[in-house]
């Protein structure tokens, strides 16, 4: 039976700290709209390093148990690459995957972070100046965003990361592209100078997440002519985006990337087109519910 004709699906998410992820419910809600039986399991990994032998065992177990696909997240997006049978071109270019499709016992790795960010950017920032963009973060997500930005026509990309080797690896992955790549020293002075000359800024670092509060750049370097995007979506309105909006910048939240990468993964796993507008509404509803629960908990604690 071909994938689009199937009526029952089993998917999962492998990574650390994945319990609160909104991806499982987004997949299951979309499947329900399409009349599919779709079960999405969270496969939480213990803290610390996850070795290759364990990941190989997990992948083999997923195949044996009849999984149709897996989403892969931090910290194993790169470690899973050599374990799959085939890889899409984006995975080979970036060296990281976030989706594995399983068909007839064979596995194919994909990276929907690239396509998800591109779709979000095209929807949310269609007409911005892409001449000179600062990218904060050169990890798996940052590298995916870098490739998306190059595909979107950015002419000069300034990469900032505390890990010099990782930044160099990102630059090397773009060697055959026409965009000029510059590695920026992650010091206050260099960062201020880079942002001061940029037309856009993208945060692909963990800074701004609930576990890493704060902004990766000082508010005083933000100005109305700068557009600012953040791939963090927990919280949706990060300290960086709040400061950017207050400074008059055009901003893009991580909502679009979160939804579009999930929609792309759903389509890869099921072979069916996703209703992205409905999934965006689902995301908004899930975030609103989560925010309300958090607010109620805080109020109870303060009583």
C-alpha cells in the first residue's frame, strides 16, 4: 500500500528535554483533520552525551516496532546522520538531520529546519533587505538557518558563535555557494560592530529560551532599519524580540519555523499535504493554553 493510501501511522521524537514539545500534538491534530489514525510518541533521552551505539539501537527498535518516521532534535541531529541508509541533499550539505522516514525497513534522513525557516521567512519577511545578515549560533539549527538564508539570497552572512570550530564548519559547508561568509569574534565590540553594519539579525542560539533567559545582543544596538528574527519559540516573544519591537525593528518570531518544519515532516512521513493554516492556528492555541497554565501556576504560588 502506498504511503498516501495508508490510514494508520506511528511516529516519534528522539532528543533531550522533549517532553514539553508541541510537535506531537501538531502532528496528531493534523492527522485527525485528515481522518488518519496517527500516534506520536515522545522518546526522551537522559541528560549527558548519547552514544552512537544507543542511537543505533533506538533506530533499529523503531524499524522493528513499525514506526513510519521519527523527528530528531537536540543533541543528536548530527549523530544520527551516519546511522540512516540514505540522506537528502540538505542533510549531506549541513551534516545534520531532524526527520527520518522509514519505508520497508530502510531509513532516509531529511532536514526540515531548512525548509521550515525558508517558508517562515518568506511568509513573514518577504521584502526585507538581505544584503548583510548577522547569524547568532552555528550549531545544527544555526547551520540549517545559514543554508536557508543563502537560498533566500543573503549576500553577506556574518556568523557569531563561541565555538570557533563549529563556526568554521558552518562556513565550510557553504564553500560552494556565492554568499560571502565572515566569522565574527563573539566579543561585545565585534558583535556591536557587526550588528551596526547589518540589515538583518537572526538568533539561532539557545539564548532567549526559558532555560537560557536574556538577549544575545544589547538593546542599544537595535535600530528601526534592522529586521530581527528569532527561531526560539519558548517563549514566543523573547527578550530579543521584545527589545527589537520596542526599537522599531520588523520582527519574526519562531512560530512559523516551528509550524512549517512540523508540517514538512508530517508530509514526508505520510505523503499527504498538510493544512499549514490550520496547523498555525493549532500552534497559537497550544501556546495560548500553555501560557495560561503558566500564568495560573504563578498566580497560585503568589497567593
